[in-house]
C-alpha cells in the first residue's frame, strides 16, 4: 500500500510543469514620458502600437508621410493579463528573445530523469531498494522548496534537473518493489490492482492544482513538496525486498524483517517465515519446511547456540538460497568488476534480445503517448477540466487493462492495447488532416482520439508491470532503468514532432503510431510470457532456465 500511494509524489513532480509554465497573454509595457521625449515621439503626431515583442511607431495618416515605422524593443518589459507570479514564464519574462527557456527547463528535467534511469538502478542493486527509495523521497522535499523560492531562472532549472534524477530513482524503486512483493500465482492480480490504485492518486494532484488555481506557481510547488513528507512514514514501515535480500545472500536480514512483520501483525514467526520463503519462489516446499524446522530447533537453544546452529544449518541451504554465489563464482567476480547490471544484461544473448525489443516498445509507446499533446490542441475549454478528463481516461484504461492481465497475462494484452491505440490514433490523425471541419468529422475524431488514449494509456501502464518481470532480481531495477531511459529519449523527441506537425498536422501521429504497431509485432514474436511463472533471482539462474527450455523440445523428439 505504501508503494502504491507513492504515485502522488511521482505525478506531482512529473506534471507540475503543465501548470507552472502557462503562457499568458502579454504585450510590451508602455513607454515612459522621458523615453517618448528621447525618441521624439508625440501621441498627437504618431500612432504607437504595443505588440507582444516590439513597439511600432509610425506617423498618423493625415500627415501624408511615407516614412518606415520605427520599431523598438520592449524597453520596459511586458504587461501580462495574469499576475506576474502566476507562471514561471511571466515571473522571469520567458517570452520573445527568451522564448523557449521554459520548455528548456522541462527538457533539462527530462535529461535528469534520463540520467537517473541509468544511475539510480545501479545503486539499488548495490545498496538495496529501500534506502534508495527513501533517500530519493527525502531529498525531493528540500529540492522542491528550493525550486519554489528560486530567485532566478537558472537556479530553478538546476533544481529541476536534480529533481528529475531523484524522481526516477523513486519511480524505479517503487515499480521494482511492487513486482517483487508477490508470488507468481498472485502477481498479475496484485500488480494490476497496484497500478489501479497508483492511477487514482493522480486525482489528488488534480484536486491540489484546482484548489490553488488562483495562487502563484510557488504555492503549487510547495504543495508538491509537502507530499514528500510522506517519506517519514516510509522510513518506519517501508521494508526491503525479500527477493533482493535472498539474491544477495542476506538471509539474516531477511529473517529480521520477517520477525518484525510477524510481531507487528501478531502472527506466528515460523509460519510467516515459511510463507515468505514460498512467496519468493526461491526454495522448494521441502526446503522451506526443512528451514522452518531448523528455526524451531534453534529456539530450544541459548542465543549463542542458536547463532552457531543457524550459521551451520543455513549454510546447508545456502547454495539454493543464493545459487549464483555457489554455482557461478567466477561469473560473479566478473560481474562485480563491471559497471554492474547494464553490461551484465548485454553479456547474455537472451537478455540482449529482450532488452532490444522492450526498449523499442518503451520508445515507440512513449512517443505515441506524447503525440496526444499534438492533437490535444484541438480540445478547447478549461485547462483544469481538460486535465481532469485526461486523468479519468487514465483511470478507465487501468480499470479495463487490469482484468485482461489477470486472465491472459502480460504479453497479449500489452501488444493488443498498443496496436489498438496506435490504429485509433492514426485514424484520428487522418480525420484531422483530411476530413475537413464538419460536425460529424469532429465527433468521429473525438471518438477515435479517446479510444487511442485508452489503448495507448493501457499499454504505457502495462510496460511498468511487464518489464520488471523480464529480468532476474539482481539486475531487475537496472533493466527497468534502461527501458525508462529510452522513454525519456521519447520525451525529448517531442519538440521535433511539433516541428513536423507544422508541415503536416497528421504526420507525427501516423509516424509514431506505425512505429508502435511494429514494436508490438516484435513484442508478440520475441518476448516471453511471464504469467504465473517464478521470477529468476540471478543471471546464472535465468541462463539455466533458458537452457532447460531449449532441451525440452529435443527430449520430446527423442
């Protein structure tokens, strides 16, 4: 539950830009009397026109003077139709010659996410999911406060960059822990439910934005910072992933964690320990029972005897608890000398191929998802109502997608949702580009637009559920981080889509939709189904599973 509620922190940091970088109507401020005298301008003899980025002075028509008008820059800044502190654009005059700097701050934030996607998972595999998760959340709080009170634009941009790095660490650790929390038999049911709860937290952000809609952008950022105070609760209750502890051979810490959980819930320790071992899918039922009997036997001894017995008997099961340590020590040393997981993933042909395909899907689906912003310009009306509409579409997509993964697994629903959303998006783009402006065409456009949002939104959420299951525990967060980094590249390519849209309004959506369909075909052809299958702990174990699957067809032929 703690991991699910953390969605509010992720949404608030990722979506805040939409509301703090609003572009208000504006024009040049009036010239002062001294400036009028300096430029020999008289309102009686001249027409002074104040535009957005310049001031035009020309003689009045009755003077019959054909001189070229005098063009001046906005010497006294700008007048905005909204309070100056309503947006970072009006706060720092990010218009005219400084136009694009607001967008640049968001690009730098995404660059921070890209770096965080590559850097933070490495720390998670070394230090664990819990410390990185909590540290990221704690640091986001002061960074957001500094961001809210930044006296100048570049300090704001720098804080946004580091915010992007931390929020990616927080997001990836959350998704990894949710995946590793449940046994194979209930994983799709519970991760789907987690995704649904996660999506509902966006409504909290929508409510926050609406309540402070008349306040300055500083207030909204401070509100977002306050959500990170939730980290105090996480310090107390958020626990390390059992799978990660077993994969790293930290059995003692796993025992302590289970003992704490059993005490907290007033449950029997031995029974809880056995359930935990079964749910990690790392030990067989016989070995689980054997290890529980060891603990029962240990309880009869003194503390020192218990520790000696524990060390002795745990060693008996250690090859199974941490098979990678005992069966592939040479490879383990090799992995430690590398840049941890990324190169380790690229070492095996199997993980190389699944990484290539899933990264393409992340890139294509992310770009397709962002192409909605190109078509969304046709949606007129109140900004907050439109955003609420998008939030509801996101929630509906989760409600529809959840039962399908419980019934069919991940691969088929993900490929179907992605292809369906892309086809609807292509149809909507063609209607927009070639259908004209009739009422009937607009209705059809809106129908296909919403269907495209449903399909692509389902696929985008499905990637976060499916991707962690493709990788073994010791490189799971690194694999998810690699995919998330490709998604940030998709975000950074969005401005080029807008440039293409100026030449052809329908071209970006058709291009991205086609890429998404192709990647879905590759997904259906080249990726395994993880439905109700145990998650491998190590790269060595994953390799063994693949080799055993290759031997089965040969044995059947024989």
